[in-house]
């Protein structure tokens, strides 16, 4: 019987990625979050408002929204994500629906924003701009600070047991 926590090469799960075998995010375990996880988190927080913005003052059906979202880099999503989201928006009273016959298949459910949905989208847009501007300012400050530090390297090498002051270390 294998000892818990030990991995035996060539075992039944050896061909699987480490994160799948262990149930842990390797990047997070090393203090680094992978781009996929980071983008997924950002997408998750903004997707419902992107959908509401695409509906705007028009009426749109679900698959049309999926297709439109595919046009935007980094916002790719599937029907399996959009339809539950639209259902939740409907239950929350931010969209309302109507059924219409389609020229090419079964009837389609069309979504349109309610007044509550428009207000929610406007609040999000204001907060998003404020948040985006703050994040951009922080990133710019970081970039500026990094370039300043590289312009003026320290005259003394830093390392274990070394200090950057002119005085000798105390003993």
C-alpha cells in the first residue's frame, strides 16, 4: 500500500499534470499564480457586466452573446457559462426575456436589460473606471520605481552579513 504523500513514478496517475495528481495549484504553491487562473478570476468578476453591456439597449439571444464575446480577446466563454449567467440575471431582475420565432430553427429567448439592469451596469462602469485607473496608476508607479532603481545601482553588493551603510557591522 502506498504511503500517503509519496509519489511512485510510473504509477496510474503519473501521466497526469502535477496539479491534477495532487489537487493543488502548482503555481499557487510556489507563490506564483498562473496566467490562466488570474485571467479566469478577472473574467469571472466582470463577465456578467460584459454580457449586460452587450445587451445594452438591444435585445439579444444567448448564442448571439456567446459569439459576440468570442470577438474579444480574453473574454472567451461558452454556452455552459452564459446561459446560467443569463438565468441568474433574469432571477435578479436585471434582464427580462421574450420568446421569438426564428427563421432558422426553434424559437429563441431574447434578453433585454431592465431599468434595474441599466442602473447596475452604470454603477459597475463607474466603479470599473475608478478601479482600472487605480490599478494602472499602481502598475505605472511600480514600473517607474523599477526603472529608477536600475538607473542607480547600489555601490555595495548586498548579501548575507553585508550591510549597505558605511559603518562596519556591530559585533
